[in-house]
C-alpha cells in the first residue's frame, strides 16, 4: 500500500501527477450466454498532465468478479 497523500509521478510522461479516485465503469463482455453488461466502481489513476488513465493492480480481479456476478444472474 502506498502512503496516503503521496503523489505518484506518471510513468508515461514522467511529469504529471497521478490522482486516484473511484470511478464507475461500465463494460460488456461476451460469454456463452451472450453479452453481459457490467457496472463496477474501481480505483482509477488519472495523470494531470497527459491524461493517461491507469487501473490499479487488482482491478482485473474486480472486473472479473463483477462479470461473474452478472453472469450468474442469468438463467
Ligand atoms: Zn502523464
């Protein structure tokens, strides 16, 4: 874990600072039951210089779990 309030320098431009905040993200993914529509809140870092967005390590798992949750809802 990174210390709170510690600025993260952007890896892309090496100049900007990355601000992390929770963002709601909608995505859909193909499965054998058709497209699954998912909506999750994940921590996204945005560079204040080049605007590159980066996902937190572990986001993949959150997205995966959201997908599985929606998938299980379907008959
Ligand atoms: Zn940047």
